[in-house]
């Protein structure tokens, strides 16, 4: 361990230290041998201070930094990826390394808790006076045990802890694409705050802060949707980028006309019961749904189409969820895609039959839009239904956008069975593919 801990400072405590100073007090008659000898399994440090108390504090700070350099130099990072920049034998002299040591000290890592002045084995000090200025100060040296076995133990513990933190960051990075409840967003932000306090290098700290910001932006991607189940009952739920997510908070529901409003949870959704007896047919009657989630307000207005308690069907078909694209085959070299299977989710809120005549989809990572202009299918299912289509032929895939907020833009042409009119409904949905 001579390379790490057998470091002895130049003899600063020689009596008198030349003609300019004189020793006026010392802790022992002779300078101890350990000050002039490289010792295995020990750290020897010397400091200068204005008092013995300050000297002990400075000596322990120096010991702490020596141990940090000896242990943490085995956990390294680079500007591009983990595990590349290597600091040999704790010889850290860059500004980034200095900052790293400071951050490790502030992180209060487990291996730092065992560093204590009670472990000091020997102390030697001299009170010195400058002959010309008469200023007095202390030269202070300590012999601190730090064995090779202890060093190896601390390195192993620190590497395990660091690997655990990195693994947790990776898990949160993956989880952002698989959010099932709004509470997971808050929990992730809290955990990333802890990781930001731990990461002692700018690379991983920047990555953790960036991921935390991505999680925070998810709050802006929340929305509320719902459907009338029957007269006097409305079902609503929270969506994240068009996908249903669970929330633990109950919504507050009010109305400009309905009375006896109550809300109950139902498998991640909420059932709103109400009495529309006082809702007049000539007015815009509505339910106002308000969620307060982690300081953010989510509002949704659902128009009641019943009056005097009598329900009437309405025509309302809304695209929801994610678009799923699955190609039969992908030629990696040429980025050619063949035969794309498409799954689109629609919510037939009104519960009336409707016709689907055409569908147009502009996918960000396809060079040309997907167009179906001869569907002519009729659907009678109320609520959620799946539309499946096959785009036959060859397509060219562009470089896939990295943003988790990429959306497919497009439209669908529907036939309104109540009026016989043809309507064009725009869509903007997130999507997933089986090609990269």
C-alpha cells in the first residue's frame, strides 16, 4: 500500500525549521520515526493551522480526501459513457476530479461514516513562532490506520453502491415509457432527486437531471376523457399521452344543471352518478370534471345530451391510445419495410353505429403517408373498439425520432348515421413500431 497510503510529507516539523522560526512548544521531545518513514497500512498527513482544534479539523479533512481518492478512483465516468476515464492510484488533479471529491464528501456515502478522529493512532505537533513577525502557528501531523484490507473492502462496497445507483437510473429511464399510474411520475422525480445528490460526476448528474425534467414534462401530457354509460352515469379517466393511467385522487365533479352528483372509483376509472331532471334541453348542459394532481389542474367538460331525465344517443367517435404498427419484415440494410399491420383504438362514445370510409396516417419515421380510401366498414360497438388494417407493399423507414412525444398525424372519414353526413375527424396519437 505504499503507493496509496505510505505518503509522508516533507519534514515540516524539524525543530526551528531554519533560522526564520523557532519551536516554542511541542507534544514530544523527539520527532516520531513514522514521520520520516513510508508506512504500510497507514496514512500520514501534516497540516499547518492557527490552533490545535483547527489543525485536527484540517487533518481529518485531508485524511477524508485521501481515502475518497483511494476508493472512488475505481468508479469512473467519461463524457460519453460510464467506465472509461481512469484516475490511477487516486492521483486526481483535474478540476472535475476536485469537484468530484467535494461532491462525494457532501453525499455522505456509507464508507465515509467510518472516518473518525477517534481512529487516529498517533499525533505529533509543534507550536512555532515566526521570528520576524512573532506570529505563532501549529505544525500538526497524524498517523491514521488504513490497511490494504480495509481499502479493498471499501472499494468493493463503493463499487456495489455505485452500480446500484446506475441500475436504478437505468430502470427509471426504461420506466418512463411504461407509466401505469400518475403516482409513478412523482415517485420517479423524488428518486431522481436522490440520484442527482449522489452522482458526483457531471456526466451522470446531467443525465439524471435530464431524465427528471422528462418525467416532469409528463404532467403536461396528462388529459381527461370519458363517456356516458347511460342516463345519469358518466365514466371518466385520466390519460397520459393518450393511454389510460391510474390516479389515487378523486375528481371533483360539478354541473351547471345536474344535481345529486357522486363519484366512485372503478378499476382505475371513475363513475359519476347524477340526476339531470333539472337540465333544460335548450341549454348547454354539462359536467365539469376537475383533477388536482401534484399541483396541476386537469379539467374536462362533458356535455349532457339528456333533458328531463330522458337520454338520447349522440354521434361521437374519438381516436384514443397508441397506434400500433407491425411490419411483416424489415430489411435492415436498406431500411425497407414490407406489409404494415395497423391497430387503431376508437372510442364510440355516443354508442350509435357509424361507418368508416377512409383513413390517412402520417408516420414521422415513414417516407410516405399510409392511406386507405376504400374501407366502407360499419361498426356498432359502443365504447372502446379496435380497428385493424393492413397496408400492403413496400415502405422506406426514416431514422426513428428519439423524442418520446412523437405523434402520428392524420384523419379519418366517418359517416354519421344520425344525419347521413360524411365527417372528417382529425387524429394525433403516439405510436409504437417493431422496427428501429
